[in-house]
C-alpha cells in the first residue's frame, strides 16, 4: 500500500505557524511545520506551497514507535482533532506500525 503523496493542511490559528504539509514516500512519512505566507493571502484558498518551513520530522512507518511518534509530532503542531484528521489521511497512504504495550 506504500505510495508517494503529499498534502498541505491549511489549519490557521489551530496550528503552530498555520500550515502543516505531510509527505509520504514509500514507508517514510515527513511532517513539515510551516509559517503562513501572508504575501499570498490569508484565505484557505491561498497558495501556501512556498511558506517558510520551521520544522521537519521524518518517521519510518515500519518502526515499532511509528504511530506514537507521528501522533506526538502532529499534536505538538496542532490540536488533537486536527492531528487525528491528518493521521486519517496518512493511514490511507501507508500502513503505520502500531505497537501496543500493556
């Protein structure tokens, strides 16, 4: 199910910087935090492809801690609701290893 895809989530005030881009290349998931580029406008329809990146994390979907690391990274950048929404999109692109410890 591994693929190559990317999506930019323009969340605004509910995310650090306002923009989160997620890239999936094979089993690698890259989460990129970006500052909103107001030179292109303030609406969700504005082009944020050249927004300034301030953080980048790459996670291997096959590692034992992939799910936990992905959710923690997303929740650090945005609310748990939007982290869940972004996770749903990522899960359609790659199988994420979930390790349950108890």
